[in-house]
């Protein structure tokens, strides 16, 4: 195996990039485009080759942190 278990193979990473492009286009059609921070996050996932499980864990952690910050206000 030429990649770590939590990293995508290059072919899988390319498919993920294409899915993101399609999803971004559909979100824009629905007048709900991704903001710059969201785009950067997905580009980071692609650049680093993160697996879907690692991506979900990161997003979940960020949501928990954001909720905690709101609750603290």
C-alpha cells in the first residue's frame, strides 16, 4: 500500500475534488455558495489527502468548538 490508512489514494483524491466542484456549483445555483473558509477547508482536505472519516471528525470537532464558543457568550 502506498498511502497511509487515513489518506486517500491520488485517484480517490481527484474524484473527491471533482465532487466538490460539482457540489459547489449546485450550491451556487441554489443561492447558497460556500464561503471562503469552507472552500479553504475542502481544499485543505484535498491537498492533505484526508480520508472521509478524518474529514468528518474534523468538521464535527469544528462544529463542537463553534457551539461551545456561542454557548460561552
